[in-house]
């Protein structure tokens, strides 16, 4: 199936369809690719802005404010770089036939969760258990 066929429709995966059928996979592939494209475009804009924004600001307070803004922007871009890696991993799972299934339990991840967070790798219950264990170990 061609990617263009889903971009022009308002298709949303439904629970009454077979789980991770071809339409589901194409929907999530397109959503992930669009998300990745938007992030990369924002990153290009940031790089251009940082290159264009290099200027000599004589006021110390203004310079500090500018540096703080740049640091925040770079931290945001670093988070988005990590997000692109997760998107790429999700696209690989689609190609490998593993997308939509929990990496811990092997159970299907709910469509609502995947629509809200297409890079999800665990069911909500498995994610909550993971976070509780992580919190307990972090407190030690």
C-alpha cells in the first residue's frame, strides 16, 4: 500500500480491526515519519537561528539572557535528538513485525496508547511496573 493513500484520509486505527494489520502499520509508519520530519525541520531552524544569532551584545545581563535561551534551546534539541532515535527504533519494529507489542510481556499495546505515544514499547501496566521499580531502586 502506498503511503499517500493514508495521508489523504482521516483513517484512525480501530479496536474492532485485526491488531496491527497492514492499515494499522501504515498509519503508524506515516505518523512516525511525519513526526520525525517535523523534528528534523525544527532542528534545522534552530541551527540556522543559532548561526544567524551570533552577535556581540555589550550588556552583560542581555548577554546572559541570550546564553540562557541558547542553552535551553540546545537542551530541547538534545531531547528531540533522542526522540528521533526512539522514532527510528519504532520504525525498525514496524519493519521487523514487532511494533505494537510490549517488549516485556509480549502483549498488544492498546491502540489508544500507541496513538497518543507511537514510540511506546510497553503496555501501560508494564510501564507503570517499570517506573515503580525504577523509583524504588532510585531511592536506595
